[in-house]
């Protein structure tokens, strides 16, 4: 006897929401809908890098081919290098971090989201749908949109980013206080540089060419700069961070935008006492943008009834480990594996979400915490490493392994065991 397909709604079409939609849309017995507030999918023109764990999650969600077509890898002989670490004042090499088999793997954000969106089944995504709240019953969940329409499903996954409109429903349902994004005290200048132009500028100043061929992190007091290639090496993605640690609880004025254009002069002034390598990099950014970086406190719960949070809606973090989007993809992978289970009934959804919460939350919170700590380390404020070259080198070599070596299949197996399901995984 055939049953009605499980109805799964996803709110938000960023990397996490589209990743989940792609992972679920391969299963014909599911009825999946994605609701995006914007008129089309959209990402900024900057790079995003993925660690080995995130690359495995991408592949598991059926995004591996789209990713491989666009992804940049560090050229040989540096193919396993994630980043080289240097001091900002003179670009002297401190050491490097290796991610064997993956190295630094990155894509142009807008190109990647476009490629993913093209792979979604026609009609699965609806645009101009801004979610404002949910209503839960024993047998279903309804989400309302600002255009007066609504959607009824068996489960709703909110992937609506750091400013999530639905996070409040989860926290209120759990009887917890609301969690607003908080300013971290760190701002970033971002830009893309034509790699031929940067090469010419580095040659003219006699700067080490590794700065362009190998992903770099330049470290300094209360500031650091990272570079990695995108668009098959034609562009170099630059993010230059500056932190103000004078306030224990820094505030960003609600009227001030998080992102704005920045002047070249303003950016260069922030690094006035840095060396020629850093100056040359920054001088090649024609139109820098300035980002006030916000994150979320570690949440005490990601799910309530039939509503679950994934991605930045649940655990927005400082970007210092290049791991935020990867955590959203890991969330999507586990949920896709569980929700696609043949025979899963609408009545079992709350239990499935509970298990998702139990397994994902400690890990994502760990990434949030260590991302903050990484910023302290890179900006010479770590209580143990300080600005000691040897200590920095040792701790930077291995501190990311626990993120990258995570076993996603083991997590799925643990979830299945917690649910009392057979341990083999559905295709
Ligand atoms: C400077 C910087 C560098 C970074 N670098 C990296 C990196 O190298 N690697 C990495 O892994 N991570 C990185 N990150 C983090 C990464 O960008 C995020 O973790 C990731 O993009 C979050 O994806 P998401 O899908 O959860 O949310 P988002 O990308 O924010 O997507 C949310 C979507 O929901 C939609 N939406 C919002 N509200 C509603 C609503 N009410 N109804 C319907 N739709 C709605 C939005 O329009 C949007 O499309 C970086 C972040 C920053 C700031």
C-alpha cells in the first residue's frame, strides 16, 4: 500500500539549504520544497574554502561533481598545503598546515551556488517567500510568509542564516531566551585581485612568489590577512581582519550596515606598520568591502517539535577556521540521510530531529568555540603561544585535524542506532 510522501519544507537557499535540498531531492519518495526570500538564489563574489570534512559532506549530498568542476586546488608541490603561516611585519615563514589529499580547496561563492541551483529539480524552489513564523500541531507544521501565503509540511528545516526569522520559534518553544547575532569586535576588508596583476606587483617589489602560488595567512597583533586562489587561479581572494579587543562586549550600532564599501586609504591605514608583502597585497584590491563580523552564542537547542535549525541559523561562527559553511553541510548531510529513510513516518519526525540535535550541536558548538580561539591565536593573543614563532608553528600544524578528520558515516551510524534503526545506511 503506497503512503503519502513525507513533506519536507526548507526555508533559506544558501549553501546549507540548497545542499539539503539537493541531498533530499534524489529520493523520489520525498516531497521537498525550498522557500527563499530573495527573488533568486544569490551569493557574493568572494571565495569560500572547504576542509576535507566539508568536501566529503558535499560529495555525500550529490554536489561533488559540481564542486570538482569549479574548485581550485593548490598546485604541486604544495597540493597538500592548507595555509602557510607568516608574520605580517616581514612575511617570514613560520610553518604550514597540511590537509593531506585536499590541501586548500575553494570555490567562487556565486559560481558555486549557481551550479548547485541548476541541479535542483524544476519547481522545487520558490522565490520571494520570506518566512515570518511557524505554527505546529501534533501532525504537522505550517510556515507563514510575508506575501500572505503559507506552506504545510511534516517537517520544516530553517536554513535562513545568521539573522534567522525562525530561530526564535525554536528557542521560544524550548522556553529559552532569544539569541540575536552579536558583534565580535572583528571587522574584515575583502577583495578579489587579478592574479597576473598581483604577480607583476610582487615581482616589482621583490616579494616571495609563494604569496601568490600558495594560500597564505599573515599574522600580526590584533590583525591577520589570508589569501587563497579562486576561479582556477585567475583571482586571488583576500580577507584582511582587524580586531578591537578593548571592549569585553563590543556593540555594532543597529542602524549601521554590516557590509559597506571601504576606501583604499582606510584599509591601508589599518595595516600601516605591516611589511611590504602585506602592503603590496592590499594595494592591489581596487574596491574593498568592509564587513562587521557577527556570530551567535552557542545555542542550547537546535530543534523544537517538527522545526529544526541548520547552518548559520543554528551556529554562525567567526570564519577563522574556514569551517562555517562546512558545518552547515555536515548538518545537511546527517538530516538528508535520516529524512530519506524509507518507511519514515510523519509521527517519527520529532524523534529524528532530537537525535540530529544531540549529535550535531556539540560538534558545531566546538567549531564556534575553536574558531574564536583561532582568531586569538592568529592575532598573537593566545595565552600559551602569544607571539612566539616556535609555539605558533607547533599549534598551527595540528589544531584543525579534529574538524577535518570527522567521520560523517560514523555519525550517521550513531544516529541510526539512537533511533533503533538497522545500522546500514540508505543509498
Ligand atoms: C568573511 C567570511 C569568510 C568566510 N569564509 C568561509 C570559508 O572559507 N569556509 C566556510 O566554510 N565558511 C566560511 N564563512 C562562513 C560561511 O559563509 C557561512 O557559514 C555560510 O555561508 C552560511 O550558509 P547558510 O546557508 O547557513 O546561510 P546563508 O548563506 O546566510 O543563507 C541563508 C539564506 O536564507 C535566506 N533567508 C533569510 N531569511 C529568510 C526568511 N525569513 N525566509 C526565507 N529565506 C530567508 C537568505 O536570503 C539566504 O539565501 C565565512 C564567513 C565570512 C563572514
